[in-house]
């Protein structure tokens, strides 16, 4: 299978490089910079180490037209994810895209249209945390009925701010903290609940962002899902530099028959079968890009489908709109 | 000082009994049942053990008129807190009331009017968690600048449902889970932030309440405070019977210079002065009812003032209204 890569922003392409040694039939044949200022040298070094000799393009469309790749990995500028994804889908490629796939409602519609017009093509975003051992183990426990019916979910993404590239400082190129950071939390909510989003209320603040332009340093989102399931997402870049890890990712899922929590890379369960709280052994036997490739080949059903991508991206954009406009937004009325 | 008690619902009167041996100048002189069906025998046993021989009344107003107590402890039916508090204030007593002090806006107005008309009288509710060693220690750390300016607060109250008295099953006598359980969480938010509530959005659900009438088993509240401080409160009765404790109380406070968390009775801090996360030694040298009495005597300023009670009770009632009506509510416009 021929693989092309576009752009190298976001940092999640590492999941592709990690998988390639285990996918000998997938060959990197082309690389295109996503923006003139972005340097693809690190990717060329990666290719060299793996024995690939890709062609390098400055125009990604030209690359797609010439090389006709089976798979395109999209890690270009965030505001071009949708366009690049749509262009690749239209040419018949499967697309593995940095999240979120769209920063605006128009971009999301563009991707949906291209996807619908390309039957049999697989589209996924790099929602790597579904494959994290603790979050995956917790999801399996929920799916297997360990906590009964899900009623309440609390999620948390807390990052160190650190030094960030200039494109994080501008809504047009960053998209906002709710889409960029929140997407993972919203995906947990959607994935663990197995329900559909019905409404969202959110707030976000740029205060104390240490000169980072538009970047929101704190945000809080409140979702309702079908069946009166409620879910919170607390998002921030306030984690101190001295914290033991970059991120502090958490999920707490309360069900009718138990409580499940992921915190510090561990999964904790309380239900009728446990004495007090037990620590679950955590593991994930799937790797995100291998899962993507095997899904294309019909060998498995990937954890993440295009419908999931569309639902969670809509949640990102509607939550951001809620925060911008200071009002509750109903998903059904939004027609996203 | 003469002390009278009205009613024995809620379970928080224990803080009064715990303190009395250390307050030899405070004498229980009268006890009135809050409702005909409530049995004051347990309180008479307590009095006996402490050497008090109180008069017992069926009409609490008669008790107030006859005994003219300095202090009245109000633990009557929840829907009578406000009336009993107002009656005692009007007669010149200081009032120590089970929380929340009011279940409706009208009741809250009644208490405010009585308080304003009784200058020099002290009013507090039994917000015992302010005096919990971990929560108190964390508050002192925030107040002392350990995390800089507060930006984001996440709170959690999670209880076992267990078997509850019939009055929990009716909104009119219970008030709802947002006021009854949420009051503690809202108080943490108000207390730790040092800011004023500006708006709230909340949701609550009676689904899966195991035949408990109106009782909401899950609720989620989203507050904004002055300065774009955001705060969540996750409330539930979903904690499994096998959980190691009845409640799972938590607060996480993120500031511009640090992160502070209370969980499992411990307080955790990360800031520029810590290497990774440190566990704070927790302690509280104040007891809630002693603090109340010493405040009356002018020996200290109690942790909780009547203004705090009014602000947090308003938060309870407006959050519940938001959940009932499905809309964001602005505090300023509500005139509560």
C-alpha cells in the first residue's frame, strides 16, 4: 500500500511512524510540506531510518495526483485539515488525519461531502487516547457492563502551557482550546456513553494566557446526551511546569451499577463484585495506525469510524460556539 | 449561654453535640420537635449524657418565647429551615441552621429580611466541610497564594443512595439534590475562588432513582464567577454500596501558579516550589460550632458568615432553577 504524508504539525504523526515497522506492506512514497514554513526534514530522516525513499512535493495536490496513494496522513496546518482530507478522499485515498478534522462548520461539511462521495474509503482522526492502555481498558469494562448504565461522566484534560508555535496564538490557525484539547475529552464522553450528544453549554477564557494571543487557557464544557446522561469536560493549560507529567488526563464514569475512573494512567473500578476500589490491569492490544490499516484491509473493525469523527467534531464546534455566544446549543437544531 | 434545638433531621447536629463538652458555658435549655412524626428521644439521651435537663416543647415558637435562648440550632424539616430561622432571628437569637437555609426564593427572602432586622445576630449553616482538615488546609494554601490566581475549579460530591427517609422523595420536603448535596460544592467554589457567582447552567435527572420519587440521582452544574473563573460541580447518588466510604468529596483548584487538589481526605499541591506533586499535612484547628459560639462572643471571626450563607443558598436555588428550566441564569438579573 502506498502512503503519502502531508505536513508535520501537531505531533501525533508519531503513531504512524511507530506502526510502520510492523506494516511491511505499507510504503511511504511521498511527502509534502503542509505550509512553506514547515520543514519536512524530520520526516525524511524517519524515512531514511525505515528504508523509504519518498518523493518530496511542495504542492500536496500534485503529490496526490501523481502518486495516487492508498493512504494519506494529513498533519498540515490545522485550518487545512478539512481541505486536505477532502482532496485526498475525492481522489480515492483513505485518510488518517490529525484531530480535529475541521475548525469550522463549513470545513466539516466539506469533509462530510467528500466522504459521502467516496464510498468504501476509511476516514479516521488521530484519537490516540482511545488506544491508551488505561482508557481502552476502562472502555472495555464499561462496554462489558461493569458499571451498568452510564449516567454521569467527568473528563479532564490539563496541560502544561510551555512554549507554543505562533499558530496556536490565532483562532484562525489554532481553532481554539475547546476543539484542539477538548476533542479527546468529548470523544471519551461519546465513546464511553454510547449515546448521542443532545446539547452543550461551554465557557472559555483567554485571561492569563501569557501573551499567547487568542489561546484560551481555561475552558469548561457541559454536555447532555440522550437518556439524560450528563458529562463535563474541564480543559486547561494551567498544569504547572513542575508537574510530574505534561498532561493530566482523567475520566470518571458513574453508572447505575458501578464507578470507573482513569487517573494517572491507572483504571479504578468499584461495583458489586469488588471489595472497595480495585485497580484494573490495563492493556491495549491494538495500535491506532495498525488498526486503521487493518480496517481498510477488512481484517478488523477499527475502534474509530468516520461517523465517530463527525459526531465528535460537531461537538467541538458546537461547544466552541456555545462558549463564544454564551448560550446553550441544541445539537438537533444546529443541523451540523 | 442558653441553647435551644429545633428538630433533628439531616444528621449534621452531631457537630453541635461534639462541641458542647468544650463549651461549658453553653447549656441546652430547650428542645422542640420539628415535626410531630420526628422523635427527639435521641437528643434527650444526648442531653442526659451531658448533664442537661432541657424542657421539651411540641411548639418551637412557644419554646423561643418562653426560654429566650441566645442560640437556636435549627434542624427541622428542610422546608421549615427558613421559617424557623426567621422566627428565631426575630426574637434576637443567633441561629445555627442545617443547610440549606431555604428551599425557595421566597424562603430565602424571608431569612434575609429577618437577619437584616436583627443587627448583631449571627447566622450560619452547618457547612461542616469548611472545617474538614483536608478542605480547610487546601483553602488556607489557596488563600496564602500557593497557586496564584484561581482560574478553574472542579468539585465533586458523590454519595451512596442507601435507604432514605420519605421526605427525600418529594421536592417540597427535600428541595432537590442540587440544593441538598450541591450546597457543599457550591460553597467550596465560592470560598476557594473568593469571587462572586455571575451565571449558572445546570442539569439534573431523576432517572434510575430506585423508586425515590422526585429525588435526582445525578446532576451537573457549571458556574461562571467574576473574572471569568469557571467551576463545575458533579453531584450524584451513584456511589456503589461496596465503595470504601459513604461519600467521595473532591475539589481541584487550578491557578495561574499552581494546582491544588483534595481527594480521599488528602490535599495535593503542585507549584513552582514543589518537585512534582506534594501531599500537604492536613489539619483544622477550628470546630464549626465552637467557631460559631466564639464568633458571637467576639473572640474570632467565624469561617462562615451570613453573607456567605446567602450567596451560596442563592447559588443552590438558581442552579436548581437552571436545571428545571434548561437555561443559563445570570445572578445579577435574578435579584436573589
